[in-house]
């Protein structure tokens, strides 16, 4: 039986702005350069993001999560 794989546009990284400390840990590990600090806010470029979830794993504040659209 084959498992259905999610397409890139079925998933996205979500930022919890109340938890985010804007430390830049997620920016330094993103190999797609999808994360950036804009003024004092973290921004994720969904066109560049490959949803590899590396940023989620390194966030010390657990401010990032994966949202899967049904």
C-alpha cells in the first residue's frame, strides 16, 4: 500500500508571535533562505520554504509549528 505524500502547498510553517523571541536560530539553519527578520518580526517566505522543518527543530522557544491543510 502506498502512502500519500503531502504536496508542498499542503503544509506550511506557522509562527506563534507570542512565543517567538526573534533570536534568529531558525534563520541561521534555513538552507532555503526562507526565514528573515523584517524589522522586529520573523517572516517566512512560503514560496521559498520547502517545509523541511529544520527551523521547527532548532527553535528554543517552540514558536514554530507545522500546519497541514486537509
